C-alpha cells in the first residue's frame, strides 16, 4: 500500500491511498488532478474520504463520481465517507467519533476521530499503512494548525491534544503545504527551540528542491509545533510579550487563543 500526494490549487494536498489496483482519495477538492493520477497509474477509484465540508476538500466529488462507474464497471454506489454533522455532497456514510470504516478498494481500515475547531464537525482518520497514519485535513498542519472558522479555542486545543496523544511514530498527512510560513511563526513563538531551528533548515531545503514537507510524525510535531506546545513556558512567554500582557492568569485555552490570534496576523 502506498500514500501519494496529489497537488491541487496553490497548496492543497489530496491524498491517494492505493494498492496498485484501486485508490481511496482523501479530500478531493479538485477532480482534474485526481483523474489524471488515476489514469496515469491505471488505478480504479475505490472510495472517497472527507474530513470537512470546505470547498477545497469536497469540490471534486461530483465529477469523480461521474467518472467512477465507467472505470469500475460496477453498479453499486461508490463509498463517500464524511463527518455526520456537516453537509458533504454525495455522502453515502456519515461517521462520528470512534466509528470504524472498512474500505474494500483498497482494503483499508480507518478509525474516526472528531476534531472540531477549524469547522464544527471536522473529523480525522487513523489507520495503518506500513505503520500508523493520520489524515487530519485542516486541523493540524506541519508546524501549525487550522484557523478557527467555526469552532472555539477550547475545541481546537482539545482536538490537537487528541491528535498529539497518538503514537509518536504516527505519520501525519495534512491537506496543505503551509510549512514554510508555519515554521517562520514557530520560530517567532519559540525561538529557543533547537529542534525548530533544525527543522527550519530542512524545510528550506525541501521546498528549494520542490519536495513536500509532509508527512511529518506526531513525535516531530510535539517537538516543533507551537500549537501543540502552547502550554510550554517559553511559548507562553513570547505570546504574552507579543500581546503586551502578563500570562500569569491565562488558562490553557486563553494562551492557545492568543497564540492562534497572533498567527492569524503574522507576516
């Protein structure tokens, strides 16, 4: 089994999980690059897996469904898996926290985690593809996290805590190549972090070579991602300095909200 990034728009990653015969496609915001990938690799479309309702994650579903029957030669509905509390076009199965999804093409088992914050009903999927893997949409990014478009700081912090509790070796497949800007912010939020210094150089080299910076691992994110480290004294100190306040009375959610607010306007 392989996991391959399909680049879309300016910075999206659509993930294809395939066994050389059929592919499950995660968050197809655009059908055209997915169709090209399937044709170039002689793959059948076996399933579509959605993390949340934003257009750049669901926009290609309809066109892919139009294409699927001609390729598969099957009469049954193509599985379209998505969160139960969001409007997902053409969804065939609505999923919630703790449910298990058994895909047939390819043979893949995914466990559902509810991770609200970026959107109210956002979910992530955990599976095993030569080791533990996580498809987290826009909840966590390499060295970052999603904006709070619909959820609260408390929700996002709890969601990131849930993801951070996964095994350290879990490979994290997020949906955007935001790493260079995220690392710049991480260095401002925690300049003393030596792991972050090393990661900044690695990211620069990867992007200069035209290579993706993801997947990373949960263990790596624990070490360098300021949004997983918002309780660290060094991060809190720099956030408070930026805000011009004392962090002494901050709750964990207060500190996280101040950190996310700083990132929202960081240049």
